[in-house]
């Protein structure tokens, strides 16, 4: 396996902690092997680059009362407010709240079909800004 050749042994990482951290921050991510477990140690910029391909997509529906409902495709979240911008901002806040809950109770949320949420969870956590997340939600208008 190629990763076997690229991975540092966990003992080596402990011994050379400062040097490994410098490499990860300034040069490249590092694969680490501990017995049969493999890990990837990365800086946030690299992780953000890995997640750049992931976008938030949503459907927008105008309700009979004139309010707007936005439903997120990637995660089962929906928000309603007086207009599209306000609903989008509420949805962005809901995404960040969900990402925080997911991470805080990772063992529970990362099971089954919710594993698919992981890149979106990390993307939201890294962005950590409701306005920025809201600006990334790509909306399409649907019919009720």
C-alpha cells in the first residue's frame, strides 16, 4: 500500500513532534500510522482546499402567505422567513449549529447515512461565519 510507504510511525511523530508540526503547517499534510490505524494530519488551509469542491445547494419555495422556505439538499435542514435573504441567513445559521452539534457528538452523528454530511460539517466549521456560509448557498426556485 502506498500510504504505508508515505506514513510516519506514531512513535516517530511523538519523538519529532515539533518537526512534524512544522512540516504539516509549512509544507504538506502527513500520513501517520499507529498499529493498524492510519490518520492524516493537516493544516486548516489544506483542509479548506480539500473541501472547496463541496457546495451547499437549496430549493426555494414561496409560500401562500408570501414567506419563503429554503430546504438544503445535502443535509435535512429547512428554514422559513419573510424573504429569501432572511431565510438563507437562518439556514446558514442552522448549518453552523448542526455542524457544531455533529462535531460535539461525533460518535452519534457520523453513523449510517449521516456520514455523507461530514464534508459539509467540516466546511461549515472551518468557515465559522453565517454570512459566508449563507453566501455559498446556491438556490434554485421550486414550485409548491
